[in-house]
């Protein structure tokens, strides 16, 4: 979408940010599949989408679109963990 790319230290910083977000996405995709309960089709589809988005971010393909999708997936995961967490709410 954009044709310019920085050179020097800014390019290295951009590469480090892309690596961090991409590997975080891979970790999140693996975590959603490796849960103790059997993963359903929705978990598999979000894991596949997160892996594809991470690959796109890693290689710089459609970076603005991939980063927006990654942010939406992270918001969904945070909301899911807040809504469906199995924590003990009893007061002793």
C-alpha cells in the first residue's frame, strides 16, 4: 500500500517491531489450539487467521490491514478471556 521504507536505524526498529508482533501472534495462535479443552472450529479459524496475519506482518505484506486485523483479534481474545475466564469468585 505504501511504497516508502525507512533506511538505517529506523528500518532496524521497524524490523524488530514486526518480529515481536509476528511471533506474539504465532504464540497466541498456538495457545488457542493447545488449550486443555478440545478446540472447536472457531478456535481453529481464529488461530489460522492469526497465523496468516502474523506471516503478513513478518514479511510486510499489507501491513496496515494486517495490523488492524491483528489488533481486532487481540481485542477479541482479551474480551473472551474476561468474559469466559474460569476463576474462583467465592469469598472466604
